[in-house]
């Protein structure tokens, strides 16, 4: 079982680096151009592999703890991170899937209103509720992290449902939806790199009240960036003043 977890972590790290590099090329490339499409696909498929490997590693770790007889009440901090990483993995998958789906259904948002898509949207909302309840009930030391980033699932779920209803959707809404989803997935990549990669690569240790900075900084920067970038294109196309 241990080799399986280690293999999943290796795959996770390798494709995480590939995806992290590939992410920035479509960001700065001309939208719709060859490099935007090509490296965008590299990022998306790297992200899917990373998410699958993360899910496997978390499952292996959870099973190992269960076999040892260690439960959430015994190690609330450890389980808190497992719950959070599982939450981040799932919400990122839903976000990424939505971002690609809108490209295939540019002119018909209502066609995305399938049973699976609706279930995934509500599941993202339920995931936010779950991490909040975990933080309240077990009160782990990292509960602030759970509370601060719990709105991501709400935003993802309700945003997807709103888009699928196709009410008041502009003809370029698919573009804004795609943009937000890809940048949202990028936030998850940079969160993982900031927490697990940069600290080891540059031998930087952050402790005390500043330990949560790598966890929340990508979202604190990325979410406003999504809003600003979306407004930029809305002004460019004359959809807002």
C-alpha cells in the first residue's frame, strides 16, 4: 500500500511541475492562437493527472490511518489537512471540467444542464459545507484554513448552476466562464506549489501565524485577478462601461 501512495505522489509532483509551467503560456499567449490552445491542453491534461494522483494518495493515506485505528478525533489536524486537500482536489476537478465543457457548448449554455453537471455543482457546494462542519465540530488547529477557503466550493457550485440556467447570459459568457475556470484551476496549482513545493525547493520554512500564507495567498491574489481580467474583456467588447 505504501508503494502505491509513493507512486501517486511522484506522479502528482511530476505532472504538477509540467502543469505549472504550461499554465502561464496560455495566460500570455494570444487567445485562440496555436500556443494558447496547445499549451492549454497540456495544462488541462496535466491537471487531470495531478488530481487523480492526489485523490489516490489521499485515499491510500486515509485507509492506512483507518487500518491503524486512528480516527479524526485522534488526529484532527492531520485529518483536517486530508479533508481540505480532498476538498481542494474535488472542487478543482469540477472547475476544470466546467472550463472545458463551456468551450464545447459556446452558444448553448443550457445544454450543460445534465444530471451529472448538476450533481457535481451541488457536490461542490456540499463540499464547502463539509469542511466548515469539520472545522466547527472537531475544531482542528488548521480550522481557520478550512473556513477561509470554504467559499471556493460555494462559488464554483452556484456559479456553474447559474451558467447552466442560461439566464441573462451574454454571447461571450462562455469566454468569461472558461477564463475564470482555468485561472481557478491555476490557483489550486499555485497553492500546492506554495505549500509543498516552494518550501522544499527553496528551503523556506514559515511557521506561526504566517504558516497559512502559502495556503491563502494564491486565492487572495487569483480571485481578484479573475474579476479584473473578466471586466477587462467585458469593457473591451462593450458589455460594461
